[in-house]
């Protein structure tokens, strides 16, 4: 084999391997129920002994048919997430879901899921939803937004900042979201930027947002709550 052909083959295999490693592997068995008590640390959870698995490992009486309390939330929403931490049978299956309740004029503020795409279905009410693209040359920070009514569906691509807002002043809204990870993660933008511990330097944020440091100090002094329960 010529040297040039050999190096081309090695480069191709390296490229293919890098793409394979970049995504979650497919399950190699029927299930891998999370053993959250195991001292072994892995990327995710180790498998519970299959002989000790029972139907309850795949079940949760989540009561997702019941309204959640949104009155205690400053942003007027309540997210009830069912992921691998609540349902061990989801481990390695790459899926989770959430019920989201919105008070009148409530919102699920701009946030991102670093490990999941989200598909949202409106069960009751009306929602104004959208996502913003990344810093790419041809579509830099473009907003894709839509008003959804009962029965409508909208997709938020993985990792992109997105939001939902109930524009109706006298009626609540409810949505159900499916996410393509057993542990999608959530980063609420305002909380992360202004509520980090320890705080990001006000010099950094004042320059980034082009405002006075006093404005940043005021924002950092607010209570940035988590609407995930």
C-alpha cells in the first residue's frame, strides 16, 4: 500500500471514529436500570443487577394530570421534570419528559438544554415560543418564534436558547415536553449570568452587556430562582 493511501485511510478512520464517539452509544442490552447507590462513578449511572430489577424501576406515580402551583414562582411557571433521577429505568434510553404549567402571563424564561432536543406540545391554553440560533455567519442569532394553541407542537434544537410565554392575562396554560436525553440538563440564562456562585465579575458583565457596573450589581443582587421542581 502506498504511503499516501495509507495516511488517507488513517485520516478517514480517525474522522469516522470521532463522529462515533461524539454521540451517545446505543444500548447494548434491553435495559440498564440506574443504580444510584453504587459507589462506581461513570458518565451517567451504572446498571442495577438485572436479577434485582422489577416493574417499579420503570414506573413513577408522577400525577402529571394534576395542575402544579405557579403562584410561588417569580416567573410564573412550574416545570415538573421526569428524568433518570426520578425514574431509574430511563438510564441509557435517551429520553425524558416534563410537564410545564404557566400562570397567566407566566413564562419559562430563556434557557438551554445542553444535552437534548425538545419537542413541546400545548395541552391547554396559548403559548408564544421561540428559539435563537447560534453565532453563525449567515443566520447569526436569528429568532424563530410562533404562537401555539392547544394541540400544536414546536421543536427546540439541542443546545439553542429557547423560551415559552403565556400571553393570556386571565388563563393558565399547560404543555408537555419530550427531551432526547435521560438527563437533558437546563441552563437558565439569567440565573447563570447574574446568579452564579461566586458571581461573575461586574467588570466582565458591564463590558459584555454595555451597561454601567451599577446596573450589573443590581441584577446580581436579585434572587434568581429555579422554576424546576
